[in-house]
C-alpha cells in the first residue's frame, strides 16, 4: 500500500481517534536503504528516530532491529512522528511483543503519546501485526509491520461534554488487566456525589479488561434533590449513556464488522441452544398485534417479523424473513429525500438503506420519526417508527430493531406528550433561569409557545403575559440592544443556525441586568421557525469580567493605565489617522536620576515619587489624553487630535509642573521629555522610536528639559 492510499483510507476514519499509523520492521543492515527509499518518496528529512531524555526526537542509536513509523494520519497540530522507533521505548516494545505472541490485536498500557498536544497526550495504542501473504503459514516469522490506532482518552471521552460544574455524570474507567493494582485509564474532572445511584460494567477489548463506573455528580444531585421523577430519569440516562459509552469504545466501524463476522460462526453453533428462548420471544412478539416489530441483521435483511407487522403490512412472515430488507418496505421517494438531507448534514454520503436508521445528530438520538410504509397490496401506511441498534451481551452491534406504530395511536402519543410536559414543568421549576419555546411565523410575527416560571425573574413579566403578547419581551430589552437582538433572531431563522446572544434588560424593580439567551431553531412544516431555548441572568459574570478588564489595563502602583492599554489605544488611534487623516502626537518622559532616589531614600520613597509625578502630570492633561506607565520610571502620553507644535506646548507645561513643586523628603524631581507627531505613511514603531530618541537627546543634553521634535 502506498502512502497516498494509506492516507486516503484512514483520513475519513479520524473522528474520535487521534491517529492511525503503520510501522515497518527494519534490520540494522536494511536501515540505510530504507531511509533513502522513504526520502526518495518525498519525505526529505526522514530518518529512524528515538526520544531523548527531554522528550524530543533524535537520531536513533544503532540496534539490531527497529520498528519505525512509516505512514501516519493524525489530528495533532504537532505533526506525525515519522521514523519513530517503537522498540526504543520499553512500554511500546512490550505491546509489540504481546501482539506477536497473540498473533492478533492487543491494547497497550496507558502511556504518554508522542507528538500529541499535552492536553490530549494521555492514551493507549491498539496494535495488530501485519504479515506478508507468503509467510502466513510460518509461525516463526516475525510480522512485517504493525497497524496502530492511537487513542487519546480525553478526545475519545471528554471533548464535547459540559464543563465539570455542569456535567451531571462522573465517569471512571479502570484497567483491570494489571495483576497488582488496577490503573485508572480515565476519570471525569467532576467527583461523584454521595448517592445510591451508580452503574458498573465490565468491558473486554482485545487482550484487556476494563471496568466502567458511572455515578451522578454533585451538580446533578443539587439540581434534582427533591424530585422523585428525576431519579427515574437518572436511571434511564445512566443506562442509555453507559450503552453509548461502551459503543464509542468498542464499535469503530471496521473492527465492529470484523468481530460480527467472527461471531457469526459462534452464533450458529449456539442456534440449537437458543431455540427454546427464541420460541418464547416469538410468542411475546406475536402477542403484540397492534405494534409492528421488525428486526434485521447488519446487512439490513429482516430476521424477525411479528404478527403485528403481518397484520399491519399484509405480508406473511415467511415471505419477508431472510428475503426482504427494511428498505424494501419504505416508500422510495421518502428514503431518497431523507438520504440527501442526512448527507448534507454530515458531509458524507448516507445510503438510502441507512437513512431510516440514522435518527441522531442534534435531535438527540433515538427518536421516533414519521415514515410511509408500502403494504403488500401497494397501498401506503403512515407510521411512527423507532429504529435502534441491537447489541449483544458484549455490547457489539449485531443488527437493528424497528418498532412501528400505526398513526391511529395518536391519542396515546398525546397522553405521553402531556406527561412529558408536566415533568418538564416540575424540572424547570428548580432550574435557575427560564426555559422557553419561541416562534417566528412566516410573516415575521413573534409568539411565545411555552415559558417556564423562571422567565418571571428574567423579565419581571408573568409567563401568561408572554404567551399572549411576545412583543412584551422587547419592552424590557435595553433600547441600544433591541435592534441587535431582533436582527440575530432573524439571522438564526434564515440559516437555521443556533441562536446565542448576550444583552441588557431594563427592569422596573431589578434595574439594569445582563442576560444570555441560547436556542436551537427548527423549521416548521407550515412555514416559520420554532426555537427551543434557555435564558439566564449573567449580571454577576459581566461584573467580574469588567473588574478583570480594569485590572488588566491598570498599573497597580500608580493607578494610571499600563503598557498593555497604551498599545491597544495606540493601535486604535493609528487606525483612525491612517484611514481618515487627522493629527496624533505622543509625549515620552523619563524621570531624571530615579535610580539615585531609590538608592538614597529606598524603594518605598521611590514608589511615592512615581505616584506624585503621576498625580502632577494627570492634573494637567486633557480628558482625551491617555497617560500610561510603560515601566520603571518611563511614562507616555498619547495625545489624539493635536500636532507636534501643540504637543510641544503641552510638554513644556508638564515639565514646568514637575519643576515648580517639590516632593516631600526628596525635593525637586525633574524629567526629560521627547515629542513625536504622526507623519503620513509612518508606522507605530517609527513614531515611538522618534519620541524615545527625543528623550535620549534630552538626557544627553543635561536632562531636565523638553527636546524639540526630531526628524
């Protein structure tokens, strides 16, 4: 396989895998020719390398044998560690030796991954040996090389989850394959809460056993302290998320398909044993005459077709089982439209045979969807179909299960929706902030479909008032923010992109507050857009942000602005004069003999001198001038809208103000001044350099003076 073929095959598989690599076995004698060949293929700096004590790649020492990374497709911004010798590191060497002994896939102990960002560097290797075709029957022959999947535990399990303070589940994975002490492979950042609710599952992957423990976090317990219903929901969520977690760990597509094929022979051998159980299951399925239950294998071929399906669709089970697929029962035009929609969403082709099975994405997973099925007589039947994967006792994907309910079951569905609405109301009563449904009609009119009681605290309006008049919301939004909020809502409707906005509200009692709104849009069949969202008060967060901003641009000793703020304002003013013309000048000053003051009187007196100088200078500046301390005894005044002549006059005033007033305990303190005004085509660095040169010239001329602007 060439490098281009390897990259083309593995690149689409980089979803939650850090990298895929192939490493080739090379002897000492083969090394020079091997390195020349790889360089000739386009990798000009290729050589067999190893890690030094500092963790950096260097030329590998001479050894009898190497296993060097030849191909690699990675998500890391640090690039691929091409040429890295896996035998140079004991943990990786041990993993390769186990793969040789098993003649199959093995999993390494947790290790530090090479050329991976530090936040993602903790992980494991999945390694399988590769043999030449002519040596498959020779047991003593060492593998030609090894194919590896590099898995970062953070990338696999943690990316995309909520922050630790908002994550309702605490997950821990233990490596049970070590004899002495079980090693923690992964542990959530949020600790588990004291609770009777927990789930634990053993998982075997290749030659390793893992234990997955899931417990509710303190955030969940606080959010659901008094709700009995929420305990039931938690149990369901734990079970569902545990299955999803096991699926993520063990169901990468190629390996899953391979393992299913291997299991097929075992399942056939157990067929006789399961006949009794199958008969009982068949009786249960046939008793469900109002529900069509259809199971398929991984190829989509129907393996179960109950009596409810026979009655609903008009087929005999003997006509369908083993002969038809679930796709054959669907209305073709509907499948084609769904396939095109999913392909556009995920950026890859979704075949029509899978279109009815993919119900995830932003809609949240296993959701019933309305489909049109074709009966035996050619007539159409509209059903709600729930399609879910079927897993065996080891968590491997072995098929699909579709449950179809006739649309006449609407009454039962409405009752379930009413119960869900009641549960939502109970849950939202304990959540800070407000939950809502907001709709924009096709003609642009707004309406509120649902608003939880938390909306009352956000807008100081009753939820019932908003249901009658959605425009009441905009009477509470600050006038300067109202237009922006309306525009963002319409932009979200046009692109069907998530809406997120921070804005101010002016409340009759609470006064000025900051809020943040987030919502997901959904296009309505009859036109218009419906948002499902959440809004919360972030006034405290905004106050902290402003305090941090003020601290970041203020000099802690003198109380004036610091170098960072000066650079920001200088950049803004330079942009202004470069774009539209105008005047801009800077005055730089440096306190004379400041080191002598510190040496004679101490640093405490030196600090008082700096504060006194800032006070005298600050009293004589315009409101538009920006006074900053660059560091030590060096200061800068940024003067917008004045030329060099006026800047010189101002500098003389500042110079005179320092000379005319003494500082207690020190006496008269003087400074040297330099001036520069902006010239067309001049950059910020050149402007500051001329001002600095003026200060230097003043120092050279005897200090305590204002140097005229230099050319």
